C-alpha cells in the first residue's frame, strides 16, 4: 500500500490510479501500486493544458540521478510527448512554458527556499523520509494562489513526521488516499509471486509494511525491537498506576549541548514498572529538579550516567554535586561507564525480557525511542555497523540503559504483592 496526498494550501486530494484514469493511457503501470507513474503522467498532462511551474522534491537529492527526472522522461516517451517537452540537463521545459525543476529539501533554509514561491505544484516523492524541519520550511513557501503540494510515499515508521502530519492526523479539509497493490489492474504475475513468497517467508510486520503499507513500530537494526514487540504482545504496555507505598527511582541521560532525558521507575513485587519518560533540551538543571519535585513522588535513588562526575571548568562542580545542592536529602548514584556501549545495550535487552511494564501514555515518547534506537547504517557498504545511531531516539534510550546497567532491584520491594496481582488483572 502507498499513500498519495494532494495539497492545495490546506486541501488534500485523492490521486489513486482510478481517479486519474482520465489522464492516463492504457498500460500505465507494471509495478506495485503505480503511484509514482500515475503522479508523473498526471503532472505531464496537466502541464500541457496550461503553463505550470512544477517543483519535484525529495528530502535528500545529491544529484539529478536521485530525482524523479528519469521517471518523467520515461513517461514523456511512453506517452509520445517528445514534441511537447524539451529535456535539459537540470530541468524539463514544456512547449507552452511549463517547467519541471528538481531539488532536495534537507539543504534548504527559510531564505534559500523562497525562490520556489512561484511554484504551482510541488511533488514530493518518497515523502516518508521528509523531516519536520523540511515540512516546516516548505509548506509556508508553496503559497501561490491555487498552488498544490502532492506527496507520494510508502509508509515506513508510524513515528515518521510525514505519516504523523498527513496520514495519521491530517489537517482539516484534507484528503489522503491509500493505494494497495490490489488497486493496480496491471499488477503482473511476477510481482504476485514475489508478494506471496514474502508473505510466506518474512515476519508478519515486515510483510505488512512492504505489501500492505502498514507502518512499522520498529526500524531495521533496532536494538530492542524483539523485546518491545514481546512486551506489547504480553499486554505490558498499558496503564501503570503509581504505588504510593513504594519509592520511585529515576534514570538520567545528561545533555550538555543536547537533550536531557529522564525515566521514572518503581520496583514492585519483583516487577520493573516505568511510570513516566521525559526529555527536554536547552534547560538548566533547575528545570529538571522542578520536574522531579513536581511529580509528587517519594524517591529512592536517582541514577546518573558516568559523566555526571565530570567537573565543569566554569563552576568547578560536577552535575552530581549541583543536583545534591539543589535537592538535599536525595540519594544519587553514578552508574559506572562500560568500556563498550554494546555491553550496556546487551544487559538492557536481557533485563527487558523480564517482568517489565510501561505506562502507555506517560511513557509514550520513551517507548517510541526504545522501539527505534538502532545501529548506524553504512550506505556505501549497505550494512549495519556495530555502533548506535545518535538521533532523536537515542537520548531516552541512553537514559533507559542506566536502568539496564545500574539497577539491580534489591533495595526496596513492595510489602503488598496482592495489590500488584489485583492491578495486573484490572
């Protein structure tokens, strides 16, 4: 399944194979849902009807080879429109003045993208990869009266910005269309054989993503994918109530020029229960102390990463010392550094196989981070490396690793296990 959206300021329009039949000649597609071919043909025909300036964009475009230019050229030849379009090195021009131009979005700034204010239609291919930053810059730019943004995408992760913004929770007066391989009347036997083989051999989530367009919860190379899937299947991501007779622990990742992340945790009757996850950037330690104090919990221990012992050149104090001054009487413990971060990840994976629970609402961002904390990928060699990728998911994952490495669950347990049994049955 693929998603195709059309944007005219705040309006999205179906661009399925069926809805564009008036633009398309016989033999339109022979690959999957045919969304890109349909979009290309529709744009080429519309640009013949009146002069249009069309921006063909994607998140990253290091060269024209990565653009949809070749696809458009192929469709010009397929439809016999060679006399109507002139293919140049960097653009395609119509005999009536229409222009197709190509660009990557990731390298643009608010200032540099202003050159596209006169665009009539912006077609974003592989839109699932477009970042929040790029959408925030692009959408206010395409503002000419009657201007449109088209998106073609194969859903990847449920947390992707494009999926969240335009598919899962689309803007008012929007229209998003899901197109599956079954909607393609020219779907060939060779691809049907490939689909059936994938359904038989591959994991269910992988098959449903590739052929049914269902977004994945975990990325390829995610360290905790198997463990988090097992927790979901066991119903352990749910509402987790705070047990007032058991103190709370916190686990931290400190961001100097980055994000600081914190987990709240209780150890009750042999169970690890995570109540809340929080992250913020650009704030002083006073801010996080306020968050800790305003939670209304009674605390046992705050677990800090090894760099909390490093002294600042400006103050001469470590983060641990500053926190001890800000909230006197609280217990702090620094988790020793491991020689290899993979050792800590392995310990955390092992512990996630135990009786672990997450509050689905209060830990939502943390759960997403654990499901997508993954290995770096070497594009040149097309293999995963043995090092973690540092991205928007790594801060809460690093904070969670302090639990895997540093907490042993021996200090405090609940004296009322019957309450825990009642909670699990609720």
